[in-house]
C-alpha cells in the first residue's frame, strides 16, 4: 500500500521532471497571469478598507462593509441598477436575436451574388472602432449637418429636435448601433453551422413536400439552437458588465437619466470630484459578483433544459 | 392532385426567395449607406455639408476637410503612436499567447487542467477597473508606453483559439515520433508547432492588431502625456467631446472659417481614421471567418 503510493508520487515527480521544459515555456505567461489578472483580485480587498495612497492595498485600515452599506443607501443606487438592467436586457435580447434572423435569411436565399454582397457589407462595420462609431452617430444624427437632419427636413420641411437631448433615445441608439456594427459578424458562426448541416434532411423534407419556410422552422432553427444558447449564455455573462466604453462615450449631460450605468458610475466615483477608490471598488465588486452568479445560474438552467452548456 | 400541391409549394418557395432577396438588399443598403454618406460628405464643400445637400456623391468636390485634418499635428502624433503600439503590442501578444497555448495543449503535462482553469476563470471574473489601475500605478507603468503594451499581453480568448488549433491540427503521433528521435520540447515547439500554426497565427495577429488600433480604454485610463496618446484619444476629443484646436479652423487665406469647417473636418477625420482597417479588410475577411470557426470549437 505504502509502496504503491510512493511509486505513484515518484511517477508524478518523474512526469513533472519530464515536462520541465514545458513549464519553462509557460513560466512567462503564468507570471503575467498572476500579476496582471490575479493580483488585482487581491486588490479587491480595498472594497472592505479605507484606501489611502500612503497605506496602499495592504496597509490601509479595515472598514468592514461600510462601503457596501453606503452603496445601498446611495440615492443613485436604484437609478443605476435600473439603467444597467434596462440597457443590458434590451441589448441582450436584440443582439442575440438579430444575427440569428440575418443568418437564417442569408442561408435561405439561393441568389449567391446577393448573399455574398450582404455578408461582405454587414461584416464591415465590425472593424470600426468604438470612438469612430460614436463619432459617426454624432455626425449622422446631427440635426443640422447630419443625414438625419437632412431626411427630416425633406419630410417635414424643418430641422428636427436634437436627438441626443432625448434620454430615451440613448437606449435605442446604443442597442441598434450595436446591431448595425456587429450583427453581420456575429451571424458568421450561424451561417457556417447552417452550411455544414445535414443536407439529406432537407432533401427528405422536400420529397415529403415541405416548403422552404417549413424547413427553416423544422430543420434550420433546430440546427443552430445549441449555438444560439451558447451565445446567449456568453451574452448573459456580460449583462451586468455591459460596456463601460460605449456608454461613457455616448453619455452627455442630457441623457444621464438613462445612460448612467454601474460601470460609468464606478469610473466617476473613483476619478470624479472627491473620488474614493474604496467606494468605487465596492461598486465594481458588487457588480462582478452578481455577474458571476448570473452566468453560473444560466449555465446550470441551460444544462437542465437543453443539455447545452459552457462547462 | 398531388402534383398540383407540389407545384404550389414551389411557387411559395419562389415568393419567399424574392421577399428575402428584397429584405437582404434593403439590409445591405441600410448598413452601407451611412458609410457612403460620410465618405461623400468628407469630399464636399462646407456649404454643401452645412446645407444638407450631400446624399450619395460629393457635392462641390474639395479636399478642404482633409487639408484641415492633416494640418493637425495631433493627428500625426496619434497615427505614429497607434502604429507603434499596434506593431510592438501585437508582437508581444503573439509571443506571449504562443508561449501559453503550446504547453497548455499538452495533456501529458501535470497540472495542465488546473492551469487552464486559472486562465479561463479570468474570463468571467476580474479585479475590475480600480484594482487594475492601482497595480499599473504601483508598477510605475502609469504614463509610459508599457501601459499600452503589457497589461493586455494575453487575450484569453485568443489563447484558447490557438490552443484548440494546436490540439486539433497537429497530430499526437508527430510528437511521439519526434520524442523517439530525441527531440526536446523546446525544439518541438520551435521546429514543429510554430511552422504548423501558420493559419491560427494569422488569425490572432489580425485580432490583436485591430484590437490595438481600435482600443482607447487603456490609453484613457493610464496616459496623460499628450505625446504618448494613440489616435483614438485624439479622435475622441474631436469627434465626441467636440474639442477642436482653433488653429485648424484657419483656412488658407488666414481667415477663421465658420463652424462648417469643424463639421467637415469631422467627416474627413472619420474616413482617415478608418481607412487603414478598411484597406486591409478585403484581404483579411476570410481569416476572420476562419478565426470564428476555430473559436467555435469547444476547447
């Protein structure tokens, strides 16, 4: 008994020794991972401390749950939670479904010229940077010099109101500009799955007299459903972590009642007037934990219901 | 009777085809038209832009907007810095990603599974904005070029794509044969894995390079020295915050031009900033698609 155990550990030691060069190759990436990804996780402790520049992460005084209590009592708390959820659920729904519809439509069409052209055009905006994307929106929706202003003038005879001053408009512009930018690219994965699907099923269905539309519902959609679910889980993981960058770039004084979300609030509480790193970190941590729980829950539900899961 | 219903099915399919073709053409136009309009506006005169005359083609063709853009010193600084960050940053990314992906593709390495988990965990949980900022500050990287190159050295997703590719496309028998011939892991990595990983290296190079060119967040958080700013930061100032250097708005006669030039300049700037990506786009399109496919295989 003891002997086999010793043999085993000697076996392991041997295998480790044999893999020594692999560990050496991995050393640099591993150090990077620990320093730049895991050390900041230790830094999360300042959410429970009164962070001071002199004390740093380790030397600052413990403060308990002070900053979490402060968060729940913050008069902005309800607003930013609602804004975050509203923006992310809206965006989650639309950005999950639109690429699926686009892919089904492209797959359905026989005209290869139109197919190719639409695919090429719809990938293109994916590579435009976020800053330029927001810049494009600013120009196009400008009531005086933009396309939107021109169209409205042709239709109504006068210049329209500034759309950036309407808080609700932020929501739609955020989500639909995302569709404009990424739907084509995100459809690629579904188009490939559809192209690789079993053609005999289609032939059999055709012989049985199924129309193309029926085949979409009974063959195409079931084919890509697992992939759609995986994408949905991945997107749910981002629900609470919804992009700081885009919301921040699109934010202005007039649309804050809709555009102030948790991540932009984190930034403001840290670097704005009377910035407080501990409070800001507490808000960020609260956000990450909810996010983490969500992705695990959705993965579990999906595993039970559809037997598709990330892990 | 039967034949009749079969015919009807065919014709309903035809209707569907026509309807979908029309819808797809409309989608294509809706996606492309804003870009076409911006392109046309950038070559038009300020009067034409201000009075909303530009639809599909440039009106009163001029290069005024582009002249204003290229008079701007900041744009040149930004272009230079962005190129630098893109080239050097991508090289660092490639080296680090390959160094991580290869050992993690070897299931005979003890601890491979747990180290892999260590990597993937960072995809769903992170220290967040402030602790990372404090780290960069404590490392003395704040306001240096290193803050643009090192913190994002490995994109976990790209590392997983690379690892999946290595596992799936380089046969295990090759490693065994090489080992019998006395090939060390270093040699195998350099002489076999790297040459055979060409396709995936192309894919992640593109991902990383476009990522560097388009990113503004790290620079926004970590840089305050104007000489280090990448292009995207200057773009934000002009396109989003509307901060335009008054010098730019002086025309060739030395007069301060109207607000119109500021707007025209923005159109031209959008074109100038996006051109590098758009030029390489047709060549890389199929690689991106390939990347999506490799990434889709569950690792």
